[in-house]
């Protein structure tokens, strides 16, 4: 929030500091944030800390319960589950963050332009969003994967490309409200260009709801990836993601429960952390709630 | 979108919990037992219900209920028994068969089933524009091959002759000991001409005559309902000539691709019989409910097709290297776990007394050497290659195990790809694959059923491989042989050529492992997994199975 001296002097710095102070008081949110940092660190360090090669099999061993050699046990092909949970986390996190970033970039830009320009442009842009909403997005992704072949980057982009719609709507509503505020009028009267106003004033001021919605998008994207991989359109063995580990684990849950429990725990932990953090951020960034 | 994902997850969870919510009241199986309705787990959704187009087992189980050929098989002995033909004679030289059709054979709309129905249907099945993969089943008949390949345009010259509406004479090209067995295969079933002509061009694919409401068949059951990916329902046909002996009122076929889901449905009392069983469950059932588990010998094998048109797979040394680096003992013992036998030949051992000598052995060292000779020392420079399988837990598990064996022994990267059954069939059919999983169940008990598919451009070959020496051995040497030993010598030579070139990698010989409720009767075990649905019935009450 640097730049426009007027806005800064009035509310910029104090809003963010206020938010930070409020967030810090929310224990669940802080715990969620710390847990996320820990999980991200594990995902990043996987190649160095994973106990086994994720491709290594021990057919004769088969599915074994947790032991000293294999902390989380092994799957039916004798592969170390801890290793797979770690590597799967990398992919789940990558999908979650990259696809969300794509959705974020498209959605925020699109929503801001539609909201700020308004009028006919807004009407056309939002009807386009409505049309895309009406399309069965699963079929859209499947078509993309079939036409361009399967690859991980495309999967990220494809998921991002269908997840931006809600984001665009939220941002547009926010911008429409902001447009009426004095500081925008001031900026207009100072002669700033439209693009500068969007970049400098509007986007930063929509960040609150955007951050909150982002923390909610990440888990939904992770679940979507699991679904696609299960259909054979996403990650293929021997690589795996949490979603895949869970769907395979569910098939043998009666014989080998640990194959479902541990990946399930990892995914739930992440989703809970993200949700707690998202809730905390919402409370912290919404000044109206804070006044209670 | 959030809510939708969550709902999907919840559904999966509920399914995973063994459908606990369905408790209370009568299960589908109990109701079925009372009403003589069989609930049959059929593996996958049928590709089609046109007997002259389809190629799979799920389709087979439906079509044998809907249609009937000239001759049936006794499910206990696999000997021919009368079907539409009430009797038949074979000439002394084994070349001419005369079939006498029964007077009371009827289509489900009441029309009589006549000799000209068969002649017309066979002519349709052989017409090149239909693209019937199983056209070669007819090749024992005089001039059938020439007609199917377009060299002969006049069906009148093919050895099928309508003497009168109830007499059909078939003249063979060479004595064929298994000819009567072929007549029970869906590719030789009759179809109802007026219906086919009503719903489109009978000689093109894509006709709607197989839809429920359109379908007219001559089998013990008639098509009632075909809900995509949900169920195919057939009910007892009142016009069937032997309707008095048909005990079931209906059969419901469920396409359940996921074997774990199928097993849970069985346990929840929703299926009488499953198509297979998850490998991990076999040990559990052996211990806790052995009366439900059926492990039966099966005349079938499991193999990988190699597309020989793909540059890196065009070299037979590469193909042999791939075959030699798979540890089949480990696979049958730890991955499939269902009593399967490691396969080092293509034809299952002792197929009607025929056993081929092993064509190769598990030899990773030799495999590495072959791969190096082919220009990929230690796997270097071997292009990424894709292994295709139809979506199923069992196929996936095996593919992952073999992927790792190839990586470990040959240091080559194989990626995996799974597809829905129909898409997979389409891609394999059109050669859009590099390596593809496959299984083959003998259509009849004779080594020919395993070997004639590999002749050049054979309908079920699909590997692009062909060798004139092989064709000569299978198509000329064996049919001309007068006695069994000479015939089998031709087959052994042919199989040696096949395994030398290795367009397919045999992995194991199958067993038929499935689950069955105790009340199901009239399904004796046989090598082909062949049920005669008109003999099947359901017994109420929890009684021990006796067949």
C-alpha cells in the first residue's frame, strides 16, 4: 500500500497492521498457518527427506502395517507409504497453488475491469461468465486433456481456467462498491489513467475477500485433481497425489486401513489448516466484523 | 463448485463404508431369489449389442441370453447340444454339414427363425464394410475368407446353402474338428433382417437396431432395458422354443468396472455373481467364506500387445527383451494372487492335448544384452513409451509392477495411461497405442482359437505384426493335417515363430476367480466360463452349493 499518499495517510498502513494484530489473536488461524508452513516445507524438502525411492517396490513384502522400517506401512506392491505421502503432497500442493494462482490472476483482472468499466462492457463480460458457468466444467477439462494430451502443467492450467469464474464475480462486486468511494473520485480528479487506478487503488483494496476465497479454492482444486486422476486424466502411476492415494486406499480399507488413514489425515490436516487460516483472515480483514 | 466436489466426496465415502445405509428389509439378491431374477456383475458397459461388431466378454454374456446359434454347448462337458438346429449330419469327409432347423424356433416378435435368416446374417457378418473383427471365425467355410476380404463379391459362391426354409447346408474348405463349437459364438449368431433394415443400413456400424425396444432376438431372453452405465435388463422370452425350460424370469447385468465396488455390492446382497474379485480379497474369502469364492480353471491368458508400427517396438529384440525382463513368478504369487500360472507360451498348456514348448525364459541379463544389441545399451536413448490399460484396479496394479520391473532391469521409462473400456477398445482397434494390456479367452477349446488371431491383418491381431510363414502354418499346414499330432506340429512351429517375434508378451494363464451367492444353481464350472442361461435357476434359502 505505498504510492498514493492520500490513501496511505488515511487508512493503508493501519488497516494491514490492524488485520495482522487481529489475526495473531486468533489461535486456530495461527495454528493453521504454522501447520501449512510445516507441510509446505515437507513438500519442498521431499527429495532429500523421503526415506525410500518412490518407485521402489518389494513385491514379496506386499502390504505391511506401520513398522520401524516403514513408519506408515507399505502398499500392496510393497512401496513405502511415507514416501508416497510426501511425494503426493508435493503434487497436491503444486496443483493447489498453481491452479489457484491461475484462477486468481484471471479472475481478479477480469472482475476488476468488468466492475470498473461498467456499462455495456460489464454486461458482456459478466454474461460470458454466466455462459461459462453453465458449461459442464468437467467436460471442458476432459476435452482440454484429450485434445492437448496429458501433462501436468496443462492440468494445472486447465483447472485454473475453470476455477476463476467465482473469483471474477466476487472481485467485480467489490470493485463496484469501491468505485463509489471518495478516494477513487479523488484519483480520477487528479487525472490518473484508468489502468493506474485499477492497478494502484482497486486491486489492492479487493485483496481481503480475494485472499479468503483463495484459501477456499485451494482445497477444492486439490479435490478436483484427485477426481481427474481417478478418471485417468491427471497424475499417472507411479507418481501419485493425495487424492489418488486416498481413492486407492479406500478400495482396500478393510484389509489395509493404513493405506486410507494416513493420506486421508494428510489431506484433512491441510484442508483444516487452510480453512482455519481463511476464516481467520476473513475476520481479520473485514473491519465491520472487528468493530463488534 | 465447492459444494459439488464435497458432494462427490461424500458419495465416495458412503460407498466406501459398505453402503451401510441400505440395511433393513430384503436385499436385491433375496428378492431376486424369490422372483427368479439373476443379478449379474458384468464387468464393463457393453461396447455394443450387435453380435457382428462386438469382441468382448461382457457383450458375450448378454448376447448368449438374447440370441441363439444353430448349436449350443453343454455347460458341463462343452459338447455340442441342439440349439436352433434340432439335429445335423456331417459328411464322411468332414466337409459338409447339414443342419435341420426346428419348426418352433421363433424371433421375439413371433417370426419363424429360418435357414435364410442364417444365410443372410452370415453374409452380413462377412461383409467388409461392417468391419467385423471376428470375420475369421467363418474362414473354415468354403470361400468365406475371399468374400470377407473383398476378393469375391458373390455370396452365392460361399459354402452356405439354403436347401429349404428349415435346412441349411454348410460346405467347409477343410475338415475343421471344432466347427460345431464355432456356431455357438456370437459372431455366428443370426440377426433379424427386417429389424436391421428398419433402423438403418445393416452393413454399416452405428445402427440403432440394438436399442431396447428395437432389438429382436431369438434367444431365451429378450432385451427389456439398456441404461447406459447402469444396467441391461433381459427378461424371459415367451416366443423362445424352449421357454418351458427357462427358469429365470429376468437377468440384470450391471457394468461395474471397479472390482472393489463390485465386491462391496456382492457383500451388500446386490449381486448374485461377480465378474471378478479384487486380488487382495482372495485370501480373506478363502479364510472366512470359502463357499462364496469360486476359483475355476479358465482357458485364457493375460498379455500385453506391442504395436510393431511404433519405431522403438519394431525391433523383435526389443520386444523379446521386454518379455524376458518380467518376473512372472513374482507376479502370480504377489500381485494377482489367484492361482494363475506364469505364461511362457501364448496358448495355455494342455489345450485339448496341445502344449507348446516355452518360447523364452525370465532372463534379465539376456534381456539387457538384447536391448543393447538393438541400440539401447542400459536403456539409453529408449524413447518414453506408454502402456495403455482399461480402467481397473487389477490392471493398474499389474501395470505398476511391470513398469517398475522394466525400469529396474532395463532402465527404460514406461508411462501408464488408463482409459474407459470403449475408448480403450477403440484405440487398440485403430492402432493408437504403443503397449496395451489384453486378455484372451478361448472362443472354443482348440489351440486354433489362440493362434489364428495372429495371422497377418487378422481382425484381432491389432499389433501390425505379420509373417507369411506363420500364416502358412496356421492357415494351410494345420487345416490340411489329417491327424491331430501332425496338426499340432504345425501349431507348435507357428507358436515358436510367434514367440520369436514376440508381437505380444504373454504374462500369465488366467483362472476365473469370482464370487457367487449360494442360491445360484445350474452354473457348472467349465474352461470357457460358459453359462447356459436357460438352465440357471435360483434357490431360496441359504443352502450349500452343489455344482
